[in-house]
C-alpha cells in the first residue's frame, strides 16, 4: 500500500505545473534526489539535506545525506551513504539523527560517519524529527498517529493519539512540540477525509491541543517556529503558510507540489522541493 501511495504522489508531482517565482527568494540549489529535509547545522555553518532517491517506503539502500553551504553551494553531494529513504533529521549532542522508514540512523556530525542504527519497534512510517533543549530527540510516525522520543539512543513511545491526525512535521519550541498534521483518513492517493492543521504537544503532560484558528486547512508537512510565528508547508499543493497565535494561516509562498520538511537559521527559511530536486532559500520579512 505504501508503495502505491508513494508512486501516486510522485507521479502527481512530476506532472504538476505551478508557477514558483518567489518575491523573497534568495537562491536555489539543484541536483538533489527527492530532497525531503533541509536542516541547519549551526556548529558547522552548513545545511544538511536528506535525499530519498526512490520510493519513500522502500528499504533499497539508495538514500543519502548531502551538505550545502549557507549561501547555496554544494559542499558534498554524497556526505553519508547507505541509508534507505531518509526524511526528517535532527541534531543533538554532536550527532545527527535521520528518520529512515522504521529506523533512525545516527551520524557523527564531525566525521560524517554512520555510527549506529536505532530500531523503533512498532514503527510504520517515520517522518520528521526534532530535538528539545534537553537533547531529547522526537520522531513522528505519520501512519500511526504516534510520536516517539529518543533519549540516550533508546526509543520510547512519547504520545499516541488520534488527535495527532497523521503527524508529519514536528518542531520543539520551549516546553512544547509543534506538530504539523497531514489530516484524518489518509486514502491511497494520499488525500484525506479531513485536511490537517497545527497542534501542540506539552512536553511535560503530553497533552495534545489544536492551535486556535489553524485546523482543517491543508495536508501539512514540514514545520518550524521563529519567535511567535509558525511556518508550515502543505506538501500536496506546494504552499508555505505562516501562522501567529490567535490568527489564521496565511499563504506566503507557492511552489510546485512537493514542498517538504523546512529548516531555518532564524533569518531565512530553507524549503526542499522534492519533485524538482531543489532547495530554495527564502528571506523572512
């Protein structure tokens, strides 16, 4: 089923024709292979990019990580090989963690050496990752309404709740996780019975709460927050939204379908365009 879903989604992306000119666009880097995530590695002043290279549910050994400079120049195309379909990535304690279907790959940031693989029992389709201020790492399982926590390389169930509604993007901000939901009732073509929205999960109580005014508006993918503004992508439409507390989601950029797990350095947003094999840098107004 996952193979059918993925094939349908990527076929739709390949046939899409939407204008992608952006007023705030600073640069584009191309030549990637289904780039799913773009994460800023502040310690080394670079961007790490995950490349799926094939069906996102296939354990085919084709996936890899790339390194990109902060001004959009490719540093190393194949920095870490030997993965299957890496998606979301997070950094904690000098290590990089990459969600890889039902496993989490662990890479030494300094050397680029793949040091371990963490099996996540019961995982179905691991997607995005984030790390909190205490160094704990979280990973969403989009097809299981679940978020796991990895503390000391040991995975544990953090929260499983139908309110998560196919959690895709996760971002640790203060005492909570911000979650971008794909939506309820995923169908074979990845459409949903209900579109997703933005949620929060309290790190202490694990309480899931919808963010006011940001429900049932899109099939959301990546999410970040800068100050009190949340940014999220809608994969199926290629839309980038911004949201402020007690407001409503606002469209700030439009790409072709396939905009995925965004990253930021606090001044710019880095958007992976999976169907085009590009990373786009946008200036934040």
